[in-house]
């Protein structure tokens, strides 16, 4: 009798912290051992990447403890926009038995407002989680996710191009502004290195990359810009939009931007930069490891992005339909713990915990990447004395702390589609003026994000 009462009490406590009383689906009466299915996008660290390695480590622990649980990672195909649609469809229809979903930071409000994921205990976001990153896991004053890996815009540059083009300053790690970047590009135009075409490239194709670049330009031009308010409603003015568009136009004008950028995504811009077509590249942290596989430290550098940089990344959430929410949350705690975050950082992701960057006692215990058949390590990423990526503490951590959010709204899908479409006219053969485009964007966003 006492044992039954204890089990009942545990179930009631679980239901209290995972939903049921606020519109979310009620928690099951008890966890049943079995597979914990984790669904999300592609791991940029490659096949059998660090995410799978961490899940394998958790599975070994479960096997040793004889719990009967095992986690299984399902990678969804397609772009981020396509993955969002797949997850929404699967959770709304109940067609897929997912326990944990990997959500882009911009999706959390939408999935939370639709009661597709469960509220979590506030204490899952402890003081070690970087504050700006922790904010991505909340919606409507509740915690709905736990940050898994973060992201922020960075500026990569070709040291060899700068030297060959006669630019005296080849260490930009202390930062620079856009006018300094343009001045360097002007110098390179006068004395172009082999293969060089234009100053910089970035992701401006009609997808989320265009939204990210535009938000960075807008936030740089308009201090404290808020495209949406705390409730996710549209909040900008036409004047603010005009200033933001003017800054985006300046950054993407023909004298400095590689022409192909207006049709390029992350992979295309990475290739163009590695091939030497540009001296500068706006990209994410994982490019640091990728680029160092073909470029040396004498050829490649990284710096904070001039102006404001957008925060990206993925968070882990427990689905409302999971039959084993307590164990799913236990898995999330493991995957986002201090040692796991250090593993993610070492593998090339941006970690979400400050300790991964600052505490040398925190080490990754997951298996290291396999050496090549010759026995030589295939990892050419520069590292500090503690084994972290060399730029992590001095450049990446401050960039994460200073990053800006994209609009926080349960209608983010409608926002980004509208934003991307309207701003596309800026890259047409006959672009409108700043004020005219701002008026059109203002009207469209008011329709997409109604009060």
C-alpha cells in the first residue's frame, strides 16, 4: 500500500511540473521503459557526430543501470524551414512518436503556444546557462525547453588575401566595423589576390539566412530595435524599418558583396570563401572547424561580426504526447549538462554553458573523433591549452552574450516568410527606395502579426 502511494505521489508531482492544467496535454500516469525518440535536424558535426555520441554514452549508462530505456536519434531531412513543418505536422497529427524534439530557438514560442511541448521546471535553466541563450527557452513566463547548442553570427577572414593584397592589418580578432571592412575591400580591389572577386559573402537566398542577415543589419542601425513586443505582436515603426533597410542595402551593395550571395545559403558561401573568391564571410561557429580542415591558421582568422550579431541555436523540449516525460527530461538534463556542453564545444558547436568556456576542470568524456587510417588526427582545428577551440573563450563567448534575438513570437513562421519575401525586392533588378520598401514591409508585417 505504501509503495502504491509513493508511486501515485511521484506521478502527481510529475504532472504538476510537466503540464495538464494550462491547456497542455495531461501527463501519462507513469513512465514505461522503452525507446526515448529524439527528433531534429542534421548534426553539422557529421555522420555519427557529437549528438549521436552523447546519446550513445547515455544509452551505455542506461544499459549498465538496467533501466530498460534507450534513446534513439531521428534526423529530419531538408532545410530548417522544412524540418519545422515536419515536426509541426507530426506533433499535431500524432503521426510520429517523438519524446524529445530539437527546436530552433525561434520555434519555441510557436510550439509552446500550440501546447505541443511541455512546460519544464524553472531550475533546468541554472545560472551556468548563458543568460542570452537561456532567454530562448522561455515563453509566456514559463520554461518550455533547455538550450542544447547555441549559434551566433561571426566574421571569418582570409589572412592570406589581406597580406597578398597589401593590407597591413591581418589580425582582426579585436574586432572592426563595416567601414573598416569596406576600406580593406577597396584595397583588395586595387591589388586583388589570386582568385579574389569581391570583399565578402553571406547568406541572402530566400530562406532564413536572409532573415538573419536583415535582422543583424536592422539591429545595428536601430539601437534597441524591437520588431515584436513581449507578447509577440508587431511593434516596429516605418522610420525604424527605413533605417534598417538602408543599412541592409549598404551592406549588400555591389561594390563589396559577391554577386552569388543573393542566391546562396550556408554551404554555398562556405565554399566560395574557402575557394578564395572573397576575403570575408559571415557564418556560424561550426564553420571554424570546417574551414580549418582546408585552411591553416596563417590563412584563416575569425572575429566578432561588425555591428550586432543574431543569436541562433537549438533547444531540447519534451513533447506533450510523450508517454515517458520524466525519463525524457532526464535525457535532456544529461545532454545539456556541463560535460556534454563541453563536448559540443570541442566538436565545433557553440556551447550554452559558460563553464564550457571558462572552467578547465570541466572536460568532455565522450569518445574522441576517430583518427584517419594512417593514424593521423583528422581534426585540424586550432585549440587552446585546455583543448577548446582556440577562439572560444575570447571571441565566441562574448559574441553569444552580446547577441540579439530574432523576433520572439508564436507566429514566427509568418514573420520570417513575410520578412524574407518583402526584402527580396531589395535584390531585384529594380529595387524600390528605402522609404517605399519600409512602407510595404510595415503593411505586410501588420497583416502577418495582427494584434
